[in-house]
């Protein structure tokens, strides 16, 4: 799916998903997230938290690696914080993805 992930953070005054994931891990005494490029064309990332790997299932196409890190951070947060309402602190695009995953 083609959506402009890069513009999703423009004008957002709250914390980006990647920052929220890093803080969530620190608060919950989990290892610091390690991001890894999976593909460069189009950019895609995965994130490791300890030995657990998370990949973005959204199917969205990113223009930059940092954008894909925001997507995979959202998914990792979704999996780690199941049952918590953390999506309320996310920018609209990422909040919509979270709510979609909840419906699946």
C-alpha cells in the first residue's frame, strides 16, 4: 500500500514511535531495541529486542529507512504492550495501523 509515511510525523509534537519503543523497553527493563535494515529498495527494517525479532506487517512502502524504523517500532510496541492503550499517544497513521492490527 502506498501511503506517505514520511509526512505522518510532520507537525507531530508528541514522541515518535521509535522513541516510545526505546522508552518502553527501558521502563520495562527490556534490552535496548536494535534496528536492522532488511531491504534498501524499498527501505524496510526489523527490530530486535533481545532475541525477539519484529517485522513490519503493514505492507506500507517507505521512502527512507527511518520511516520503516517508525513502522516496525509501532508494531513492536503493539506486540509488547498488548492490552494497553499506547496507540493513543501515536501519530494518526501509526494509531490507525495499531487499531487495524487489533481488529485482525
